[in-house]
């Protein structure tokens, strides 16, 4: 049950924008590792996670 009144509704796009920004932050966290040598498999795994987050952002923006 929502505690919001009808006069203080937020726009649905505000939540989507916040989610997309959060995904972007997480994607950067998974791609950037300064000064740390990664094993090739870990590097590939991190790249896969980052790509999945990027695809999620794209799908959300398109409204899929």
C-alpha cells in the first residue's frame, strides 16, 4: 500500500531515470579497476557483467 497522497505523486520517469543512473554507476564500478592486475577469466567475467548492465540500461530507456 502506498503512503503517498494524490497531490504528491512523483512522475514515473523519475524512478526510471534514477534506475538508469544507478546502473551506470554500477557498470563503471565493474569496468574500472585501476592498478589491479586481473586474471583473464575475471577480466572477461567483469566485462560480461558490465555489458549486461549496459543492455539493461538500453532496455529500460526503450521501455522494453
